[in-house]
C-alpha cells in the first residue's frame, strides 16, 4: 500500500534488530529541508553487513560520504548491488531521486552533487545514533520511499563573521558539515574587518603581526555606557595551509566558500598594520569595539596595489567564481578632506565621494574580472552607480535588490528583517546578550526571497538568500550554534523546498524530531518550541488573553494568575482568559498528564489601563517588517520588550511622521499618558525629539524628549483633564547624522504601548 504526502510529517515503525533482542522503535521521517515529493510505503529495506554499494567514479564523493557514514554506524559496506548510484542526465545539476524498496536503494542524479543530496536525505532516514557512532545494532530497516527532489534557489548560503570573534578550524568544518547536511551550497566567510584580519597574506606580514590582534575587547553591549574593556589581547588568523584544508573540505561537501575581503570601509585593522593605506597616514589601532569607523582605505594607487596583491593570494586559495569585496558602511569623512582622494575625484571627472566609492568598486571589479572572477558586494555598492558585472547582496531591506534586479544584476537576499541571525530569536528576557532586533523562527520560515516588486522575469536575477552570523556578541562557538540553529534549518527550507507546499506547523513537528539529530551532532541549538505565544483578542465584547503553544500534541499549557494558588496547583489552560483588571499571568508548557515542564515559564504583565479596549487609528501603516500586532498592539495592555524592538508589541515606522488617534469610547478622566521609544542608533533607530499631545478639540501641547540611552520614556501628568479622544503626533527624527551608522538615511521610529491612566 502506498500513500503520498506532499509535505507531511510521517511516523513509521523502524525496526532495529540487535544480536539478542528485538527492539521496535518509532522512527519519524523528519527530513529537513522537506523534499518536494515523497511517497512512503510500509515496507523496508534491510541495511546490514551484507549490504553492498555500486557506483561509478562520477559519484565518488557522495558514495564515499555514504560509506563512511554507514561505517560510523558500525555497518561495513562492500561492493555489491543493493545500493546503486545511477547517472540520469535528465536531472538538473542539484536534483536527485531516491528510491528505497524492499531489496534495493537507487540513487539517480546527473552529478555527484545531486547524488550527495540524495545521500543527505538517506542519512536522515537512519537512526540518529549514526551521527555520533553510538549505534549498537547490526541492522536497520529503512522505510521504503520514493523521493523526487530539487532546489528552488541556486544560491543557498550561510555567512560567518570570524573577525569580531575567531573560531577554530574544527568549528569551521562543523559549520560546513551542517551547511551540507541541509543541502545548502555556499559558505560566505567574512575574513576581514575593523576588529581583526584573519587570513594570512604572505606579502604583507604585518597583517599577521598587527592586523590580526586587538589589544582588548568591549565588554557588554555597545549601548551600555560608559564603554568598558576586558584588557585582554585577542586575535589570531588562518594560515594559508589551514585555508587550503578548509577549502578542500568544503569541496568534498559541495560547499563553495566565498571569501570576503572588506573594502573600502571596515578596514581599520589593515590600516593599523599599514597606516599608509588610510587617508591620513596616521597610526590607528585595531578596533576594540563594534560599529562603523571613519578610517577607510584611501583611493591612491598604493592602496590598489596592496589590494591587488592581497586578492592575488586570495584567488590562489579560493576557486570560487565570486569574491565578496564588502562595500558596506564606508563613511566618506576621510575622503572629503584627503588631497589624494580629491585629486582622484577631479582626474576621474567624478561628481562626489559617492561616485568615488563606485570608482573604487569598479576598479577592483575590473581587476577581478581580468582574473576570471566576479564580485559580490553589500548593497552600498549601488552608491554612485553599480559596477558593470557586480552581484548585489541586499541587506538593508530589499530596495537594493529591487534596483539591482531591475537593472539586470544578480542579487542575493540577506535583509536584516529575515536573515540576521545575530538578532534575538525569543522575547524571553534571559536570552544570551545579542545585538538587538528580533527575528524569530517563524519569521525566517515565512521569508520569501523574491521581493514582491519584481516581475517574474526580474525575479530570475534573485539567485537565493543567506543567513548572516555577525559575531560581535558571540565570543564562543556554542553561542554561534545557539544563534544559527534552528534558524538555519528554516532558511534551508526557504531555499530548497517548494514554497507552495510550505507549512510552518509541519516544519515545527519535523524540527522537534530533528532535535535528536542535532543532539547527536552535539550542536547547541536554541529550543523555543515549548514557548508560549500570547495574544490579546476581543471576543464577545470582552478583552481576553489567548495562549498558544507551538507544539500541541501530547502537551498542555498550565497557567497561574496572580492571587491564585502557587504553581503546583496551577490549572490547565482551556480557553482565553478574560482581562478586566491588571494582572500577572504565568504560563508554561507541560507534558500531558505529567509534572514535567518542557519550556520556560512566561510571565505576562497586563496593565489594564484606560486605553485598553479603545479604538486606535494611526495615519500611516507601520513598516511591514515591523508591524507587531498592528496598531491595536499599542493599547492592548502589554508593553514591548526592553531590548527587542522587533517583537509583537513595538511598531516600527521608517522615516515618517505619524499621528495616533485613540478613541476611549466615552469621556474619561485622564491623569497621565506614557509611552516609550526605542533608540538603537546602531540599528538606525532614533527616538523623536518631541511629541505633541491633544485632547478632543483642544490645542496640541508639545513635549521634548531626552536622547540618552537605548529606551526613551515619555510620561506626562495632567490635572483636571478629561477626554474621549486623544491625539498624539510623533515626529520622525529625520536624517541620520554624519559619523553615525546609516548616516544620510532616514531614521526609524519605534513606539511602544501607549498607557493612559
Ligand atoms: C552589514 O551588515 N554591514 C552588511
Ligand atoms: Zn584618501
């Protein structure tokens, strides 16, 4: 009997036979990324010491991978016809089919890479004990499946910043292993930045002696004032021999490494080693804190000689078609007052420093094109015109991607809103320190790499997407894993699986099962599956708090309201809780019929103020990436997180003045109004300088706001004031000033709950 599932989570019995006893385990088929078509039947292929593999040389890498994988599970494989690799020229490069029946396994592909992906799928049909050589049986029943599979996008990447923190070679290999297991094919290796140069360049020994080390490192978050440092020298670099080893390792896993050598900005470490590369010629230090720095490469010929020499050595090491040349966040301050740079502008007939940036990138592009390579750069390379053959990596939203694709350039999508895995992934306050932001798993899963502004023709230029791991706040390898997993799994599915069939609920079920494989691989993933989502809803004319757990099967939510009995007598949640007073609600997911608590307890403070249940109109839509729970979220009794401006309670507006109108339904006495604005200048977010408040038909009153700290609170008391309607005008900060991240761009406004008492 066959049953077909397009995108299903399947539970089958997998029989594991050991010498003496027979154990029957329940083995879920939980493949990530989900194959495009999978048919499962109730028979099995028996894998044991008699199993033989037959393959041609063109499948050497994938067959070798399979053999050593099986051997690590204690299954010695011989040559024979049980598992066969078959060339099928009709399949596209990365496609495969996998056919498991009772007496054979057939893998079809047109390339070794396609077969490698079939092997990654087959691997996920085997017990997780194969991952860490802890399998004790001598036979495995592999469920019969017919799988036809191919990727949606050609570029499926993960990035890693090794400048802010440097990681061991073993870790880099482990990262590549995971990329390959998830059928991703690109590792973007961010090798140079202000805080450290990490690639050995033989011609320039001071890059190793000086640029690879900083004297000390910022402690805590950048916005904690005053800045404090740890007093410890930090650094290191990868030797060319080590890089060759990593590149060869990646090739055996069909992972292309794109090295990134940043220019013209984020180059302070190189300038620290060779001050003549900067405009002033003065000595600078390898940066000890995070951010954007004004000392960037000068545009004199000596800098280009240096960069060409560096790139020559880079090209020897990395065979990739693309070389990433950075291009982002290059303040033009030094160029404006540099005689060499100003002469360059005149001689080349350039309009300004933005065109000088274009000159810089285009000149490097020409050099790399002459060596048969292509450049890829962050979307700032669009400034002052785009280098003719460049591929754009769009990170500041998607407008760079749209502009590039419309003018016929390839793009890779990495918008901060969906691809920055250095952002917080949970609004639990006890998450490890992160840069800020909020990007939960579901949002990554829901990412569509094709911007909606593109026609289907233009969409062809979108090669794919990538998750970025910037490591300012990740000093340790297990923390990198915590931030990367499971968001990377969601990204793999965004890029590989058919978007028409995607289901977050189904993904989450497979992920819950996949946790065991990640455990076996000793990957320190974040587990937020047992967290509770709470929403304020209106039902039957009442305000209620609705609780939901992501994973429901075999689990219950237990709640305690303040004033109730202690936790152990908490009750099982069955329906939304009526909110008619301020209260604190605690809730957690438990195993069904058990006292075993699975996730963390959430504590929801509900402030039942006079605005709750009112009507609210905002004259502008929040930005679609930061629309929280909509305008209602500003008067739902729940305040936003202190650090995660992307959560459900904050609303983000980009560059716009907004006008909020709250209708309380009837005239009420008003003693105070308060709210908060986020002020994360590193993320281009600025609190307004003033806000205006009016009641009913009265005049607006103006209130000036502080500009100190990452959260700006507003609270004003009123005497003898009553009103039915409240109007609040929030003026956008305006253009981000010179010297700050995002200078020259519009600032964001983020507003929290408006509390009316
Ligand atoms: C970037 O995040 N500066 C590309
Ligand atoms: Zn200069």
